[in-house]
């Protein structure tokens, strides 16, 4: 009955089927244009992460949140009139951009030690580099020695300076995020969906504005490249550049992979028909899947940037298996009609192809079970893609062939299967060597897996010859580090902390100064001056010095930094509470925003220590560093009076990676169990199920061993390779065992069954693996390192999978003889 339904619906109506599919694809093609790319940092954060909530609170409390860094290295002296005028000119041009609020540079920061003056006198007239009376020799000395500016605003060799491009605070976006969180808690589904649309539209408009801002800044920079070297850095720029890389990769690799597939198909089949049919089917399938994703409003992220290439190649594998089977039928049954040949081809390949798709979806289910939305979406994307591939392949392939006339095979067909025959011969005669090699691979896996580490480094995502890498390296190594990290010290309400503390053993001169300061505050109704205590200063100084001592940390800034400067201004005597309070009250607001407000919040009784990690430091382990900092800081505080929190993008990314690693390891075992159960259902044999699992786990294990030995970190891209490897590798295993079982039923001989399987399905497996390897080799030309790693690991996975399926799998079948006579 099923045969009659399929025959009547598809084989007897090929034109109607193709027209129907073309209409569906055309409609989805419209939505494919809506598919967007989102490579922002936020896509890889855990939405329920308590540290994300803290990071958003920190962004609200402290000024100077989002910024870009422009490095300027002139060919002349950094303080020459030409350099100063150039910095002024660059600043003026960039300041006119819509997103830019201000620019902090060496020409407008306060010079507190050029020359050193008493605090009270200094506060009346704080000079800058543009002040006519400023002594440039003293200014240079201050820039190089000031704890505020050295290795931060200027490099140690005084050849490079940084222009901090402060961007507008996006209060509307923060309000929308806060409102979304509130609606989630209240379970207001309708309002939440409407808000999500509003949030997405606003976010997209702001990202486009940011993209245009970065383009304009780079255009401005280009004008000054003749006389200086300029680079741009910053988290926003990294996200924008990654988006650009992903867009370029999608366009370039899509075209190149397409052309490579055409070339490989032409070489393999030497028949225009067998080139066009797979290409047409795969094109329809990819357009439909991208259109469906666009319709659903899903976005391409860094993690899912290669899903089109994956679908294209997986779909190509399905079609090639059908092509090989059709040609085999045509060779065996030359007198059959086209309908008989097509029907037999489709029916004989549908069952293994269906299980291939189901097991592939099972492989990607480990991603779906992650609690990171882009990675979950990637799992769903691939599940949808392979399902659509199955649907399109088994409707379009028979329909197209039914419209074509049956042709005789060329005489040289048999020559193409010699290679797989040699592999069958090798598997028959070298079983011990193959088993020994497998054991060595297992040893390689175990020893390499022990060396695996979870890591994430922005600077290592780009090739060393790219502009983004060069800029990040200068900032990282010469201007205090790249990745921001904050330590927050929250003081709990307690009289012993809040009381005013006077420096012990103070001199009469000090007492006179205190009296003057007290007079300054006599008319001040608020009590902010009482917030500054020696207890706070001692605590922040202790923690500041500890963090500064760590080799992985670059520049550290805090209220202790201002304390060090104040000590210099106060003849080597540390500033007391009232001196700090005077500085806070009397410092002009423009300067206070630079040197005080980013590091203290009186309202929340909190001090902030801001630092940057030296991202390019060899052997940096971020998770271990964070654990060490947290452990050591907790020994420095009294939990009764103080609380320590660590915040920043580094913490959020580390949480994401650790969560992903845990979820992948936990779900990988479940995926293996599910695959084992599916093998049992498909083959109805415990032995075959065990053999199939072994043949799939060995290639996946080698991937992890290779990553460990080559020191390739597990990050947001590479950690998904296990799911992808299982998803791809399991295909050939199912096809081979299915064909082996059929051949054994006919011959009742294991050796003959193996040779026949290698000669027919083995040829299709070899062709599809070759196409996948060649297709993914294109990724090696990317400028984005995670994409290169993805390409390398996928190539190795496919190579090991085909080796396991054509050598290890038949050997295990020959040794254990699982099939019943």
C-alpha cells in the first residue's frame, strides 16, 4: 500500500512534485533574506547567570561603561606640537559622531604632578597638556610614572598613546532588558513576546549604528596613517569585526564550497546530470532551511556560522548515496524501466537514510540540551536542516530522474571502485594490525584528553597579520591589557567602618590642615566626606597591591591609585580621610569622572578595582586565575564587614564555557546511550550495536586526543565538535552495516559480504567523505581562527570516520560475526 501511495504521489507526478517544492522554496527564499548575523558578546552569555545580573548593575553604577580604544604611534615625538595637533584633530573629528560622548587622551587629562602642588592649591587650577604654562618635560615624566597614566594612557617606551573613545550610555536598552526580566518573572507571555520584538528591533538599529560608527572612525584613522600607526580596539569593535568575519565566511565559503562540490562531482561522475541533480537538490534544501530560520527569527551566531556548509555537505552525502545506488541498479538490471530503477533505489535507501537523519539529530541533541541559547539554536538548526535535506532528497531525486530518460552506464564505471576493493583486501589480511592501531588510537585519545583545557581568548581568535590582532596586541602588551575585570568591595553598615579616622601620630602641621579641611565642609549639609575612612583605604590598597602583583594582570586602577598620586602631592605622606573627601568634593566634575567616579560608589558603600588581563600571555588559564583571585581575596577580608565580588566580561565568558563543558560532557554520555538504543532498534542485534558504537567513538576520541596534544582549547566553537563528529560519522556506519547485512543474507559469507559492501556502499562512503573533506578544507583559509579550528577538526573527524568504517568496522564484523545464518 505504501509503495502504491508513493508511486502515485511522486513517481507518477514528478512535475507536480517539483512545482510544489519550487513554490515552497520560493516562498522560504523571501524569508531567507531576513536571516541575520549576531556575533555580539551577549549571544554567548548565560541569561540566568547571577554574574550577568551583577555585571549589569556595575554598568549602571559606574561611568565609562562602553568604549573604544584608538592607539596612536607617531613617527615623531609623542609630545611634539605635530603629534598634539594630530591628536586634537582626530579627537575633534571622532567627537562629532553620534555615538561618541567624549574622548579621553593625553591632551585633556588632568596633570596632577606637572609640577606637584599642594592639593588645595592644585584644585583651584588643574593644568592639562593644552595649558600654555605646562612644562612638557614634567608632563612626560608624569605620564611615564603616574600610576594613573603609565602603561595605560601611554606605553613604557612613550611611543604609543591611547585615545579612549567614550560611547553614549544606552539607557533605553538597559531599561528594556530590565523590563524583559520582570515580565519573565511575572509570566506575562504576550507582553514578553511584544517586548522581545521591540528589543530586537532596537538592538539591531543600535548595532547598525555601531557598525557605521566603527567604519567612520576607521575612515578618519586612514587620513593620519602616513605620519603615524593607528589601530582600533575595544569589546564593541571585536564583536563588530567578528560579525564581519562571519558574514564574509558565509558568503565566500558558500560560493567556494559550491564550486568545489561541482568540481569534485564532475571528477567523480564525469556526467553533467550527476553534477546538476545533487547541486539543485542541495541548493533547494539550503535555501529552504535558511528561509525557515529567517521566518522563525533565529540568528546566525559565531557558533552556528558554519551551519550552511554543514547542511550542504550532509545533504550532498544523502544524494550521492542515492546516485551510487541508482547506478548500481542500472548496472545490475539494465532491462528494468526507469520507474522500477528509481523506485528500487529510493526504497532500498530510505530506511538507512531515515536512521542516518534520526541519529544525526541525536548527535546534535547534546547541543539542544545546553542552557546557552545560541548553542541550543545551533542544535535545533542542524536538526531542522538534516530533516529538510531528507525531505527534499527523497522527493526531488526520484522526480527529476522520472523526467529524464534512462541511459546506459559508461564502460569505465568499474574502474572507480578499485580503491575500496583494496581497502577490503587490506581489512581481510591485516586484522591484527588494524586492531593494534585502534588500541594506539585509544591510548592517544586518553593521554591527549587529559591535556584538554577550557579556554577563551579574544586575541587568539584572529590571525597575526590582521589589523584587529595588531591593534589588540598593542593594547594588550603596551597599554595595560585587553580583557576587563572588576573586583568590587562592598562595605557592610557598621560604625567601626563609617567612623572618621584620623591618622595616628599626626603632626601639628597635619592638625592645622585638618582644621582647614573641616572648615571647608562646615557649610556642606551632606555627609559624603564622612564616607572616606582609613579602613576603606587600607583595604582597597591591600587588594590593589595583591592584584597588581599577579603576572597575568596588566593595569590595575582603583581609589588606591588616587591615593598614591595624593601621597606624592602631600610630600610623601598618605592622604587621610578628610584630604580624600576634599579631593572628592572640590575636584572638577570632568576630572572626577576620569579619576574617582569609576572606582567608588558612596550610595552603595562600594569600591571598585578595575583591571585588565594580559590576554596574549602564554599559558594563561582564565578559570584558574579567577579561582585563585577569589580564593585569595576571601582571605583578605572580614566577611562581617566586607564582601568581595568579581565581575566583567571575562567572568561571564568563563561561566559560559564552564557550563558548556559540563553540559557537553554530561550529555555526551546520554547521546552515546541513545545511539546505542537506536542501533539496537535498527539492527536488532546487541553485538552489532556495540560494534557500531565502537566504530563511532574511536574517531570522536581521536579528535579530543588531537586537541589535547596540539593544545587547542575547548571554546565556544571547538567544544561542539563532538556533537558534529557523531552526527556526521554515524551516517556511514549505518549505511555500511545495512549494506553488509543485505550482502550477508545473499551470500552467507562474511568475506564476500565485506568485499561486496566495499565495492558498492563503500564507494559512496568514500566519495561523500572526500567531498566533505575537500569542502571543509575551504574553512582553513578563514581569517577567523575558531573557523580554522572547526575546519581542521571536521576534516580529521571525517578522515578518521571513513577509516574506521572501511577498516575497523569490517574487521570487527569479521572477528565477532554478529549476523545469524
